[in-house]
C-alpha cells in the first residue's frame, strides 16, 4: 500500500536516486500502474515547495533552478518548476520584499503572470499543472519525481543575494524615470538586436561597432564619475547559464569576453553555470557582447560546415570550431584593450585633466577583492583535451571576421 507518509519519506530521504532518469521513470511507472493520484491532497506540492525553500537557502535563485530543471529533468519539467516558483513568490510576497534582481528573474520566467490558485486548490500546484499539461500519469510522475531529486540534491552555491528568509518587510516599488545608464543599455540592446537580425554583413558590422562604442563610453564615463576608491565602486556578481551542447566551449568564449573587460569568471562545470564578478556596467556589457558573439559564431559555424561539406553531426569539428573562435576572439579583445587603455588615458588627460589609469586600477582591485571574498578556494583551470585541427583553425578564421571593433577604452 502506498500512503502519504511513505511517499513523503521517499521524496525526502531517497532524493539522490530520483535524479537518475531511469530510476525515476521506473518508479513513476509503478505509481501510475497502481493508480496513485497525482497530488490529490497536496503532499507533492508541499514537498516541492519545502525543497524549493531549502534550495534558496543554499544560494540558488529562480533562474538557476529553472536552468537546473531543464538540464537535469528535461524541458517538460520547466512549466511545473515555474508554477512552483510562482506559488512561492505569492506566499512570500516576493514582489514587494525580494531584491530587484530576484523580481526581475521572476518576471523573465513568467512566474508573475500566473493567476494564483483559488479556494481549496491553493495547495495543489502539482495537480493544477497536471490538468493544464494533460500529460500521461507515468510521465507526469516521472517529472515530479525527477524535479524533486534535482531540488533536494542541489549543491550549495555562493550566496549572491539574500534568500527569502532574510528579506525585510514589504516596501513600495515606486516607478522611477530611467537613468542615463538604463537608457544607454536600451540603446545598446536595440543596436545589437538589429545587428543580429539583418541579412547584410556590412550593416551588422556598423550596428555592432556603434553598440560597442556606446558600451565603451558608458563604462568610461561611469569610471570617471566615481570617487575612485574601492569602497565606492559598485561591484556585483551574477550568474550566466550555459546550455549543452558544447557548454565548455561556450564558457571559453564567455571567459574571453569577460577577461577583456576586467570581469572575473568562475565556472561550475557540472552545473553549466558561470558566475561573473565585476562592476555592474561591465557585467551588462559582457552579457550583451557574449550573446551577440554566440549568434555570430552559430552563423559562422553553419557556413563553415556547408563550405567544408561536413555533416552537422560532427561534434569534434563543432567543438574545436567554438574553441578556436573563442581563443582568437580573446586575442583580438586583449589587443583592443591595450590600445584602448592608452587612447582613453590620453583623452581623459587632455579633455578633463584626469588621470584615468589609477581609477581603472582601483576598479580592478575592487573586482579582485570581491572575487576573493566570494571564492576563497577557487583555482585556475585549463582544458587539456585534444581538438580537431580543422575545426580549430576554421573557428579562428571566423573570429577574424567577427564584428569586434577596437574599443576606445577598456570596460574595467
């Protein structure tokens, strides 16, 4: 006989076994065959919400758990995860209590769009999801079991923002006029979106160059307006989620962009998550440029495969192409950084009578200090695996054609 106590014990104490897709599917088949109703009395919802609370306390944020659910339990688990996050946000009054970054992630996931459950169904999020998705009982059980395993076994991460247990009292979030920096970022995003959608390479290059010029000016102006002391520099940390395939190669590209902009990167290989540490304006710039380069390299890879007559299933060629592309992009950005430092320093001295170099050094020192504080035991790593030579050199050649204009000043 399967009762609530047995099921609750299974979900809480045997979670590591549930992370295995085969084991979860086998148990789901048994539960379905025995006609066990899916969350009839809310025990599954209560268990999953409790697991979600524990995950927050271990340093995870809404976008992190959505990424982990998709990666480990499959895309079919994401709607259930979002429904649970939405219910947690409703119960915790996240909109008026959570940090701004947390609320932004909720909005991006669509967790603020769902209507709250009503009446007696308020505790049965899983049952409501099952009715909406109309999945076969065995598949629904498999998703619930595997998602429980993902949440229960989530590793401890560095705490970048306060978890719900540390949120303060509700507060009003008054609408405010867009700051100059917000307006600049909107213009940058708009230019890159046009660059990525146009079919004309010359237009894409011009739009991307203009976006990079705005990013550079935005960062330099922020550096000159600051007080120049580490305590007055706004250093932040945020996570970037890298999906398979070729997550490691994509991380190499992200690392190249980050290093050229004075941002530090720490990579959780087993999770497909990278943490970036840097001045906020620089983090925004790195994410924007990285996203644009990802789209560019995808187009370049497809063209290289067509030209070489290679089949799309050639994983070794694709991986090597991405690594070669990332390596050459890093070289180009490093050279641009050296040139831009000299040009920006000369311009600041001539036009403002300011010495830019000490300001940039202070910003970098603040970034290094924050990285050491968050990751005191981190160590440098380097990939030693072999790569396909043809793919590597094809990737480097594509990087030569990438829209990365010389910067007037480093984003440090």
